[in-house]
C-alpha cells in the first residue's frame, strides 16, 4: 500500500476535503495556464470541491471568469473562490440543490447576471448512494439520484442555452460506471448513462449554433464524495481495482475539461467522450 492509498474513513454527506487522508490534490498548484480561455465566461455545477474545484481553478488559470454551483459546504466553496481570485479572475459561488428546478434556474440567472453570458457550461454536480442489493434501492433514492444527476442537468442546460454564445462548449461529467455499470451503484450508473447519451444527442441538436457538446467519463477519483457516500468499507484502498492500481486525483482529471472547453484544442470535437480511467479499456 503506497502513501496515496486511502485508509478506511467516512464523513457526513456531501463531504469535506480537509479531513480526507490522503488529502486530494485538487488545487492545480503545478498547472500553468496558456490563456486558452482568456475572456471566457464559465458556469460549473458542483464546483466547490473535488473535480469541480480543480476544473474551476484550471479554467481561471487559463483566463476564464467562473460562476460555480455547490450544494451546502460554504467553507469549501469559499476556498475554491479564493483559489480563483488568486489568479486575478472573477469567482462567484452559488449555493443550491440542483434537484430543484427553480434552483437550477437561479444558478443560471446568477451566472448571467455576474458574467453577462455563458461561453462554457460544465455539468458536473452529482450524487450517489450504494446499495447492497438491487431490491434495497428505494423509490425515494432512485428519484433523488435522477433528480440531481439527470433532471438537474436537463434543467440547467435548458435555462443556460439561450444565454450561451454560438461557438461555446458544453461539457458533461459522465462516469466509467455509465459505460459498464456498477453492481452497488445501479441508479447512479444508470443516471450517468442517461446524461452521456444526452451529450451525444445535444451535440447533434446544437451543431447549427456551433456549440460543441462533449463528455468526460472518469474512473475512480479521490474526492469528498467517496468517504461521504461509500463509507469506511468503500473508501479503504479506493481505486486499487484500476489497472494503474490507484485512484486519480482531481488535478489529473481537470485538463480533460480544459481540452474540451478550449476551441483552440478541440474545435473539431463534438459528441466525444474522454475516459481517464487509469488504464481500464472498455469492451475488454
């Protein structure tokens, strides 16, 4: 077991970064921007910690101003905002539960008010709750998972698209579980499959506006959601099942979002999925 292998640990949902062992690398400390997003206006859902934080900071280092949504962890959100502002960029965190259509609308309205429009939209917020057996999956949990992971994406996209610039970029966070399923995260895996298909459909529907729609589908990533939802049993040794033998840090995933956000790097990409999965090959 190496120093980056997590020991057993748990914490209340939605989780905080500071108590985690090891602490995730999610601040893009050694990342050097090249102005790839200079002057761009980005909205990131679920941007307070984990992958969302790393993406938000990476965008700022590339020159973007960012509004990000978060569920309830005010201290986490403030730290993310501080990291962005340290790059001389504008950062606004907006608290709200995206399982509520009105909250999705509010988040988009705040982004438009603060930034004047949206050039890059990252649909990242999600929730998960494992079950030991499919029959343990309650209707309440199923609806909650789909309200956050699917309906929240639909509602936010529908509200944001009239305010998006032609030639903009939408990036949806999928999951390796949406590609190959998961025995204990059945509702989560199904919801991720749904939004990954949504990105494919929208990539065709928005072609005439030049809005590129792509997906990032990571494998195991060490974020606060893991000890907060999988508990001690799921967090111990988390990620060792990947061919690389470890989970990714959020800093390793964020550059995939920069790639899709930057027209300079990905102008001929739409309807595509990047799968940073630590060596797991689909279909094998």
